C-alpha cells in the first residue's frame, strides 16, 4: 500500500501503445496523398477534441466523487475525492487509512500519520496541477504526444517539459460527452497508477475544512518563558 500511495505522488507515465491507420491502396502513386489526408484529418480532429476538453474542464469549478485507485503492484484502494479550482484537492482514503493527500490551493501535501511525516510539493509543479488550474488551457507550453481514440474513450497525455521530473499524466474522457472518467500517472521509474472516478458530482459547495489537515508532527516548543 505504501508503494502504491508513494507512486501516486511522484507521478509519471509512458504510453504503452499507439493506434495507426493502415490503408490498402491499389495504386502506390496515390498512397502519399491518402496518407496526407489522414494526417490532416487526425490533426483537425485532435484540435477539435482539445477545445472540447478545455471547455468541459473549465466548466467544472468544483467536484466531489468516489474514486478507485490501482497501484503499479496491482493493489486497489478507494476513497472520496474533493476538488475545487483553483488549486484545491483532497484524496480521502477513509478513517482507517493512515495517510491523506490534500492541496490547500498552492501546496500538495502527503500526510503520513503512521510515521508522523508531512511532504509537500507546489501543486502547479505536479501533473495533477492541470486539473485545478485557474484556467485550463492546452497551449504551446504543454506537450501532447498523441491523442488516442478507442472504445468510445479519448486518452490525452499531458506533459509539461519544465516539470518532467515530477512525471506526467494521461487524462481519459468519454468521447461523446468529453466528461473526465479517469487518469493515469507514471513515476520516474515508469510505474503506472490509475485513478477512476465513480459517480462524480459537479459544481457543488465544498466546506474549506476538506482542504486542511491535522499535522501529526510534534509541536516545536521554544525555551520556557521565565
């Protein structure tokens, strides 16, 4: 379970497969033209898809959802997700879990109550930052190697070249609605973690207490006052 949670926060992913269109053409002389048309159509489709995804994500100001998370070792855990843009996230694995993941708007914090440790990263430097940006935009600062369409879903790998040491994320949408269904992340060693959303609710009020946490570290006391 620790390996599973740790890899969730280091976050990296490589695409394992790609889909290629093959055309069987009787006359080889016209094959380059057809390949060019396919390439142009794919580019136009990808651009339209990205604009739809931007619109879909920017329409979400807040969200709560159950989630199921599968670790690289195959172990599965679940919990409740709270999201509020900009910057706020909480992955609550339940009262029995000795850890918590929460972002207060600027820092993504991993709290381990078992060993009484707290680790923080700027949320904007992590792959999860794309989900809680003030404005979600796929511009030239972001690399999207290839968009994959399969089984009614769309997989969009999102890479920030300046933040690759933190990993990258692949967003998975339902193509007909462009609703976010899941994402995959990979750590620096290439281990993949998948998070699937279950029964999400959008634009709901969320108490700010969900974006705070109890610090398990012993309080530091100064010299006793005289």
